[in-house]
């Protein structure tokens, strides 16, 4: 973990945490990619809630904006800052305490499977953000992404949301 020195008079030092996880999903990217959308996530993530702020199409697209409020990050504004259909998507999330960049790179294995490499980078904006980073370790990130993989795989194979 690299620490950058803040040039302000305060003694705050921003911290960054980065972790990656690769999912294997039993469907090609063309089937799964549309589900990485703030509106489509209602179909497969139990408890998902967001407020869509902007989207020309009503679903994920370049510069789509929405808000969430979930622990440990609290209220966040999400912006889709990269959108390459069936190849990659990036959401940059802003809160008062942290900035989170979620990069998802996709590749097809064959006609029936795809691989999804998720990379999460979390940067603190203040001491509360540092506390969030210290509690949201790479192991915790891994567990959360593994949980998403289970939900996504269940939806792909059954067509139904898995209820916790």
C-alpha cells in the first residue's frame, strides 16, 4: 500500500488499496455484459437499490450516472467512465470519504463461458476514508466479489434472483 503525502497543513495521508478477482461465468460475454447495469442489477442482486440520475438509454452506457448508499462506503455517486460493449466497463464512484474505481475486463472462453476480471482501486479522501480502506482489505474485497459471482452465476443458470 503506497501512501502519498498531502501538501495541506493537516497531517492526513491518503491511502490506496487495490485488488483483483477473476470470475468464471457459464455464459458468453454478450449475455452477461448487459447485467452490469444499475437497472439490470435489480434482476440478480438481492437488496440492490440505486437512484438513476442520468442515462439516455435507461441502462448502462458511457457517462451513465446513479447513486447508492451501502456500507461501508455510504452515499456514493457512480459514473460509468468506460463502456466497451461486451469487452470492458468502468465505474468511478465518489463519496465524501473514498473514491472507488471498478474496472471489469471481459473475455470469452468458448461459446458457453466467459471470464470477468474485476479490479477495485480504493483511494481515501480523509481519515474516515483511511479507516474504510483499513477495514476493506483485499480479502474482504475478494469475498464480496466472490459473493457477486455466486449471485450472477445463479441468475445465469436459473433465470432467477438468489435470495440470501
